[in-house]
C-alpha cells in the first residue's frame, strides 16, 4: 500500500510555514489509519498468543517462534518487524531472519496480564468486531433501527469484559466501595450478610470481585445477554464463588422477583440501555430502605464541547459504532449512547422516582460514579 501525494505532503509540512487546514485534516486521517492498522496487528498478536509466548518463553527468532506456535514463518517475520517498528517489540540485530525478538518494556503489563491495571489488549478486537457489523451500521443510519449485541459476535462479549475487568480487580473493592459512605461497613457485616444485585452484570467480573472481597455477601447478577450469563456462571465457578453468586438472564428494565437488596449496582451499562429510566426504577423497587443504588458510567464532559480531549474523543468515536446501535434495538428506545452527560443521568433518575443524584468523589479518568437517593 502506498500513500497519496497529499498524505505524504501532510506528514512532512514545510519547516518554514504552518500546515494548511487541509494538510492538518489529511495528516489526522493518515494517523488514524496508522493507528487502526497497528491496532489490528495487536489483535493478531493477542489472538495468536504471540505476546504471551514471548513473555513466557523469552526472546526468540522468527523461525523458533513460528515452530513453537505452528505458524507460517514468513507472515510471522513480517508481523515481528512491524511490531518492532511500532515499538512493541525489540530486536537484537538488523537481519529480521536471524534477530532475536523480545517484548519491549511495559508490553507484558499492557498486552499479556489480563488483570494488570494497564491491560488494554482487549481494545484491539474492536476493529475487527466493528468491521464485521459495518454493513448493518450503514443500514442502521438509514433506517434508525438498532444493531443487536449478538450481531457483534462472541468477541464483543470478550472485549466488553476485558476492558473493564482490570479496574474491577484492582479498584472496585480497594478504592471505589470504601469511598461510598456506609457501603463497605455494610458489606463487611457478617452478622447480617448483605445482599447485592449487579444489574447489567455482563460476564460477571464485578459481581465476582465483590464476592471475593466481602466473603459474607451474596450477589445476584442480572443481564439480558444469554452468552454473557453463561460465561459469568463459568467465571464464578472457576473463581470459587458460585455458592454465593448467582447469575440470571433478565431484562433489567423489568422488575426483579427479589427485593430488599443492600446494594444495587450498574457498572458501565446505563448508557447502553434502551430504557434507562425503567432500569433505574427496577433498582429503586429492589433496594432495601437503607440500601444504596450505585451507577458507574462514562466520565463525559458536563456538556457538549468540540473538539474534545482524547477521552472524550474515545467516547464520541465508539458511541455510533457500538453503544448507541446496541441500545436502539427496542421500539421507542431512549438509549443515550456513550456520551451520556450527568444531566441526562439525572433526568433518567428523576423519571424513575429518585429524589437526588449525588456525584461521588471518586477520581477516575474514564468513569464517573453516582449515588441515587430515593
């Protein structure tokens, strides 16, 4: 693939003059294309297990790694070169066929250790996953209909889980719960074990981490995606908490059969829901008189601002590709999409019958935390 003349000029502006607006836009598109291509190469490294093999086995030549992983050496050597050029790998020589390839510093934490607070490897699958549903997204723009979560495939479930799990492992019980007045004390009370409902639980990592951190509690996780609930049940069994954590397929916009929960949580899901106010009403009806309703959702800007910083750009880019289409699958959908502002959450809470929405003093780059008070 070769670059266009315009792209080449935009990538090398004349040193004695500022680039034109067109050159800047051209360069922006070029760097976006570069980032997408590199992300797909990270995806190949993740799916083929190449980063893990280099992490666990140390430096290898392309032929040694190809033999170990049962891969074509020529393709692999090209990938290794690209990864070194991108800064993910290092090589001990200038001959790609003979060089020993190794992970660059930080790559193991970011792309191998799935519970590291720096793990971001799951993000790589978003490119092929969104590409898979691109024709449906085009049609959705024309018709206004949604694109169901199931259409994104099983990798989408893994993406969603992989992106959030490190934070649940490292921060949920250690930092977030202690920052909510009264909640940690209630969850640690083994004389009157607390009950927790995790609404929109996905594959269950938040519920599982709560159960591991607070041995007296019982957790019920609810989600309408059958594939996610099946994975959640397996995850709970593998982590030894299946006796205290139960997962059910349930549309959380509808009332639960159980009530009297001490904590009802929504972890990074309200903005995806077709009917957020109904889901928040479900929580209000299920909570105990002295219980807590907790919402964790995107830390968007308080109001629309353009251009935005990198985090806001991330939210804005994924909303029409992922969150909004999945939320518009039901008639009369009110799904806010990824760019759900605090004012929008307050409106949904008011519709659901809450008297007040409190923004909790929990610092996080990506998420804002709300306590809903009846």
